[in-house]
């Protein structure tokens, strides 16, 4: 099932994941024009390529371990850690241990739907 814009109830078990890179699957959990919640499943060794976009993004590490580079600085992050990535700042990651990242974007990522 596809997540629909402005839908109140969005059950994870009913949302299909889509491959967005080798070893990375994305589920759009909920969104409206001003905000979007996305769950990303990474296999060990998978890469979130360096990129930037005109959205502010918060990433919460649900599980696993990741080496993140944000604005030229690299750090290892673990479950419970969170990152703030302002609009236009280059960022990317490598998955060190299989895991899940939860991303919140403002405004929503129209390119994801």
C-alpha cells in the first residue's frame, strides 16, 4: 500500500518498502506539505550517497551503526543518536551494522512520492 498525503493513520505493516539504493529500502510513513516521516532500512555496507537538498532533515538512529559525514565532518552514530542537517548541507553515510534510520523532513520531499 502507498502512504497517502495527509492520511492520519499510517500502519507500518501495511506500507510497502521501495529500494532506493543498493542495500537500502525506504518506507514513507506519513506526510503533509510541511513535513514528512521516512523509515530507511540499510544492509551492512550499504551507502547513502553524499547529497544535499533544500529541506531541513533530522535523522534518528533506530538501530544499527552508521558512519555519517555532514558538512565535511565524519562521526559514528548509534541507536538513540540524532543528527540535524540544515537545508543545502552535504551529507551521506555508510552502514557499519545493519540498521534503520528514521528521517523527518521539512518541507516534505516531493521527489519521494
